[in-house]
């Protein structure tokens, strides 16, 4: 065996193998830590996106409840809703219409939320980097009863969107929910 003398300590070949093994393990751990840290970062981003989407859904649902109440109280399209949407509302309407059409193409009809003859909307409100608007689509085609699709959309600047919609009908002064859902 070959031995070397340094500072009153003798190194052997086994010591060299042990040091190389330790260095190899450290290098291996360093190489595996980088992808793990990247995975942690991606999981954190996904968690943030999911939390934003959850909050948008809650906001859309709350606004839907208010919009349904307003329609019932006004017995139709309430004051404050307009069929001339702003640019922000039009952009939000496009996003929401596309999502709803992908899931239920018959709910809004061919024009979606962009039909200014049958669709009324609120002004867009912005809070905490979220854009929120409510839409009322008059789907009445029978003079015996009123039928409305009420949609509320909430979107974040990062692209997430929360949508709730409800289809209601009024017959003899009473309102009935025909459908309700999250998109």
C-alpha cells in the first residue's frame, strides 16, 4: 500500500476512496436538489393559481346571487344594466362566452354574451386585481313567461377566470331556477 505523510496524519488508499465517495455523494445531491427546488417552485405557482381561481369562483358566485335577486326584484332587467358594454366588459364577455360555449353551447345561444340586442351587462368593477361583471341574457321567446340566463364573470390579470351562470324563468309572478352551474 502506498502511503503519504502530511501534518502528522497518514493517508491511505482507503481514505482517498472515502473522500472521493463523499465528494461524489455531495455532487449527486447537488444535481438532484436543483430539479426538486424547481418542482417546489412550480407547485407553489400551481397552488397560487388554484387559490386565485377559487377566489374568482367565490366572487362570481356571490355576484350571481346578487344579480338573480336584482332580476327578481325588478321583474326583468334591472336598472344599472346596459346593452352597450365597455371595452373591459366586452373583453371579459369574450372570455366567458368562449368558456361557456365549450361546456354548454346552447346556454347562451350563437352570439354568446356579445349580442347587444338581448344581453345586458353591468360596468366592470375592479378590486384586488380582479375584473368582475354580470350579464343578463334575455332568452324569452314565449310571451307567457320570462326566461333569463344570468352570468357573472370574474377574471384575474394573470388569466384565471371564474364563471357562474343560472337560467331562471318567471311564470305567473314566480321565478324558477332552470339550471345553475360553475364553468
